C-alpha cells in the first residue's frame, strides 16, 4: 500500500502531554549517552517499575475500545498458552547437536514463523532485572499483512489493532508451550511474553538470534516478513547451538529510504543514526511517538509502510542490495 507523505501536522492532546513525567523518554532510553549501559525499564514495564507508568495507565484507560476485551493480551481469559508445569526431576540426556534441531522443529511445528537461539547478554537484560538461564530461544510470529496494512486502527476499523493483540497472544502461546516442553525434558525454562516488558530486551536478542536488522523505524526488518512480526522468548539451560545475526543490506537500504520517516504523523522517526548508550543506531523519538501511538490504537504505520513488509518485496530488495554490494566490491578490487 502506497501512502502519501504525512504532513506532520499532528499535535498531541494536552491531556496526554500533562501525563508526561518531567524526565524525557529519550533520556530514559539513553539518547546521546556515549558510554554503554544496560537498558532501563520504560513505557511497557509495570507502571511502578518505570518513569512513564502514569502515562501508560492513562493511555490504556482512555484509548482502548471496549470491543478489544475478548482478544486483548491484558485479558486473563484470552488464550495465551497453558499453565506452566514444574521442571521434571529427571533430565533427558542430549547435547546441543541433538536439542537444537529438535527445539527449532518444535517451535516451527507450533504456531510460530521464526525461531533462533542466542545467549543472554547484559545488553538483553533491563536494569534491575535478572535472567537465571544462560540461553534464549527467540520466537517470531508474522502479522497478517492485509490487516497490518490498515494501520493505524480506529474505532471504525480496528483491524490492525486486533491483529496486534492476536499476534502477541499467538507468540505467548508458543512460548508457554515451549517452556512446558523444555521443562518436561528436565531443563529449566522461563517464558518472556510481549508486549508488556519484563527482564528481556527482545529486539537486540532477536537481532543476535538472526531475525534481521534494526530498521530506521526502530523495529527489526526480517528477510521474509519485513517489519511485520512480533516476538516472545524462552530462556533455558538446555544445551543449544547459537545462531548468528543475519545482515542482508537493510541497514544500508535505510540510509537512502525515507518511507517511514515521511509516513510517521508526529515525525518521530529520526532520519539519521544517533548514539544511544554507547552505540550508534537508528532511533525513534519516544516523546513524539508515544502520544500518537497512544491515541491511535498502537499506531504501527511505520512497520506497515516499510517496503520490506509488503509481501514479495523483501526478496527483491535483498537481491538488489546484494548486487549493489557485489558491484562496490568489484569497484574496490579494481582500485
Ligand atoms: S508507531 Fe510511532 S514511530 Fe511508528 S509511525 Fe506511529 S508514531 Fe511514528
Ligand atoms: S521504511 Fe525505509 S527507512 Fe524505514 S525502516 Fe523501512 S526500509 Fe528503512
């Protein structure tokens, strides 16, 4: 779906601005900080564990339509997977060669579309939290593109918003079932379910697990699903082989693409990279995004318009970037 560039004339409602704390969300996120540090809990964490909890509660109370209740990830009666079982007393033998394909097969035979393995690192764990197990099984589930493409949701057309909840619930079910499967084999396992934040910072973990590259819109770009997917994870002490990051030219493509920047109503997507907690990366202005995101059913315009998200386009873009890299390498060799 092609959209005209937004006029960027959105003005946040005063009642939302009034709920912002004195500290900027960009400061919480470490924008401009030159030294590395672990990420701080932010907007999606429990309200009492972060600076913007009051804002989160206000947005949820004001802008969620009652019609979402029967599929909301906040509704305890919605199916987000089975009750968790205890770890079996007897541990089934096997090394990483055995368990890695078995676990990946289990995840993909369930409701998931992506699976990858990566170690727990300090970058993946929010300040004030701990993850006991050393390894993460990252899980991805794809949006239904036709619904996502209608973002943002509205009371008249909540399709994209409903799909967001449906996919987070699907990812949660896979993580819960995988947790029980690993526990039944006698290994420790702890699920991490989105979108409410816990110990695990999912995006860097998923990038490390080979799900894709960070895009200018602050979400990941996967070589099959573009930016149209959601995450969950299971931490475990089961022996597993680690995956590697998958770089296919998306970062380079973003340098010259302005589709999400132009489409974002509050102009929250910054056109250039920034230093954030010691790393140079794409960055979305939290203080500009959140009011629009809150007022418009979790928005999602930026991931919907990203060319990689449109079915059938990602493969062509990857090929194009590979050709460009090959030509540049050839030119360099001729120097
Ligand atoms: S989710 Fe945020 S960054 Fe993305 S288009 Fe909406 S307002 Fe902009
Ligand atoms: S819309 Fe363009 S600039 Fe934005 S993340 Fe996608 S490819 Fe990158």
